[in-house]
C-alpha cells in the first residue's frame, strides 16, 4: 500500500452516499506519456520479451526495482497487462483452446507480397490466389502474441527524469 500512498493524491470520497466523506488515495488518477517522448527512439531500446518474462522482471533487470514495472507498461502504451502483455507458451495454448472450437481450423490465407518487402504477408481469400498458404487459428494467435513481444525499454539514463516527471504530473492531476 505504500506505493499508492507515495504517488496518488488524496481525495474526499463518500462510499455510502450519506454525506460523510473519508480521505482516500485516488487510484484512478491516470497520466499518459506524451507522444513526443514515446517517439524519441534515442530514449528507448528495442526489446523482445522472452517466454515467462513479465514487466516486474524487466523493471528489476533494467531499473533495479520491480516496483517500476509501470514505466515499461506506460512506455509501451499497455494499459491491461493481462491481455496486452505477451502470453507464455502454455498460457497461449490454453487461450487458443478456450477461444476456438478447433484451434487447427483455418483462420485465413496469406500470400507473400510480390514487390518491396517480400517477407510481408497479405491476407487473401483462397479463391483470389491459388498459391495462398492456410493459417490456422493457433498460428494466427502465435503471430499476434509475437507482435506483442516486441516492446521498447526506456534507457536507464532517462529513467530518473521520466519517473520524476511522472510524479509531478500525478501531483498536478485533479478530478
């Protein structure tokens, strides 16, 4: 609880609607990082999340303390760590199994782009292209999960200033 006490402003809250208020932490205060900061590529390094890594592990590795997991989430505009963070292989298998009646059924078809970056895949209808490759539901979800693995990490040199600016913005935020 000390995390909430140290960051979020206090507000008067009437939990029962009887006019008697209690002073509580406003945990719904939200600050969004400026696009101009998030787009400065020199301030960030690209990182591929490995299976089993979570924001706390990365915060501890890069910033020396797991409690700064929110810096990683905020830097990547991830607001729901349970559905926007990459799943582990076992979580992904269970998710696909729960989501689809048949994980091995065809989700869509793809062809390689014929000019420019030929590694780029284009979704097509099978009737449109006889050489199209079928992509199963499971393969589709793996690809989506792999895209989520590509994040950016705020360079440690900018970390203190980022946290300081965030704390100032939280103090300024009011309902």
